[in-house]
C-alpha cells in the first residue's frame, strides 16, 4: 500500500505531494501530515481555554504526562508550541484535549484563547517526552502542580481514575483563586468518586511563591516517602519542592517538567564580545542572555517553539565563536556547529548564520 502511494505521488501528482491535493478536499484528510480539527472550545476557567481536537488517523496517542507540538498559522506564519494533553491516555474516542493558559503578551496562547472555534485545523506532531506515568504504576502517587503546570498531571490523574487505580493519590495544585483552576468541578468530583484520591487546591497570596514545605507535605500525604511524585509548575514551586525532596534524599522519586527554561545565573564579568547575525548583516554587543533573545532584541524573528531546548525549531549554524549551553553549562568552541539558539548564550564574539 505504501509503495502504491509512493508511486502515485511520484508519477501522478508531481509537482506537489498528494497531501497538497487531499487537504484541499479536507484539511485533516492527509496521508502523512498529522493534523487535528478543533471540535469544542470551552473557556470555563479564568485565563485559559480548553480545546478538544479530533486528530486524523496519523495520531498514535500519548502517554499521560507527555506533550505534543501544535502548529498554528497566524497572519500567514506557522508557529509551533508545546502543549500537554489533559485527557486520559486511554481515551476511547482518540480525541485530544488541551488546556492553554493565555500567557501575558504570548502570541499563540492569546491567539487560541481569543480565536479558537470549532472547525479550525491545527498541525500536530507525535506526542513525546519522558515525563509520564511509568508503565508499571507505582504503589502511591503524588501529583503536584502550579498554574498551567496542571495539564500533564491532570492527564495522569484522569488516566489513573479510568484504570481504577487502587493506590493512594494526592493531587495538590496551587493557583491564584478557585475560578482560575481549570477543570475544578471535575477534580472535586474525582475526589468524591475515588476514596483513595485526595485533591487539594491551594491559593497562596497573589504573586507569592506557594509556601510548599515538608510540614505541608507530611500533613497531606504522610506516606510521601514511599510515593512517586510528578511535579510541574512555575520555578518557585519547583525549587521549593526540590529543596524538600533533596533534604529527605528522595530526589530519585521526584519527576519534574518545566514549561520555561530556568537558566543558571551568569557572572556579568563573562559577558563580553559582539554577536553577529551574519546572514542578516546585523550585530550587537553581547548581553549575556540567550542567542534567541539577542536575535529578537536585534530585530530578527528566528523560528522558535518551546524556548527551552526541547523542540529544535530554533536550530541554527554557529559559524565561529564559543557558546555556553544554558542548561548544562557546557561550552562549545567548534566552528560550523548546529546550536539551539534558545539555550545557547555567547561567550565572547560569536557569529551565527541567521
Ligand atoms: C513541554 C511543554 C509543555 C507545555 N504544555 C503546556 C500546556 O499544556 N498548557 C499551556 O498553557 N502551556 C504549555 N506550555 C507552554 C507553551 O508551550 C507556550 O510556551 C505558551 O503557551 C506561551 O506561548 P505563546 O506563543 O503564547 O507565547 P510567546 O509568544 O512564545 O511568548 C512567551 C514568552 O516568551 C518570551 N518572548 C516571546 N517573544 C519574545 C521576544 N521577541 N523577545 C523576548 N522575549 C520574548 C516572553 O517571555 C514571553 O512572555 C508547555 C511548554 C512546554 C515546554
Ligand atoms: S525553541 Fe525549542 S529548542 Fe529552541
């Protein structure tokens, strides 16, 4: 069958691939491109929108906690962003549910928040990511989140609920106030239906980091040392939880996902030299931040997706100079190397081919 399709593509549909003709009939009717059609749009929580998508047959599902890249065309330009499906991994109808928080000044999240309607079609990539429930379910599970970080752990909770998971579960979520919590009514219903699920929604003072502590964890889940913990949320929460788990020597039981890059601090004395974006003929003094941000500050618009080193949309060739990987601290002084602009910072003079 694949051979026949290849033959048709090569002989009958030149110069365009078959998908170009099929998508004129229906945008999701493609042979290779993965797409999803929005079927429902809900704006039930303040600041976020929940989209239900009907994917085409290329979609192979996700493991609870993984993310998918979504491509959205805005003013003729396609932008990719990562979103973690909130639906259970074993959903029968194969539909994907995404809950997207409108990010202040964010392009794609605000666009979808304001403009998503049933019938809109988006591009999809296969689900990926190592942050997911293990195949052999742990005996006890703690799901910890803050703000938009609720999405991967909600998928885990729904998956465990569907499976009739018998172990103890603590679902602890921090947000501004009840009306900001997506899927709040369902969370409360799940806690009522499953005697082994404890759902705690906490609202620390606006703009303050959640006051997560050992005492709080001990109060809510005295069995926490025997659980596997899955954590996703803003930097302050991640740090507070990590500190408690480090002190208890439980980091091997803590699994984390961040939606934004937490870069190690840089010594201002190391911020020297000039950055050249030689293809565009633009250069500027090195400011020490990522090459993606320095390019944007110089008026360029390189492609990006995750802004944290996982999607590779921002890959460009470094012609000369030394860069530091902002996640690992590793230096790379070799010429003509592919680098990810979003997690690379210049160390002295650098020339990038964009
Ligand atoms: C694995 C993963 C899973 C995710 N899952 C979800 C999810 O389920 N739900 C969810 O809501 N979000 C999720 N996110 C976050 C999501 O991918 C997007 O980052 C988020 O929606 C913001 O995208 P945006 O286009 O609205 O914002 P962008 O326009 O990309 O802007 C985001 C931020 O980037 C910076 N920025 C953008 N442009 C510039 C510029 N020109 N100069 C300097 N800085 C700039 C700013 O700090 C800005 O506030 C996930 C992220 C990852 C990595
Ligand atoms: S934007 Fe995703 S790797 Fe750089």
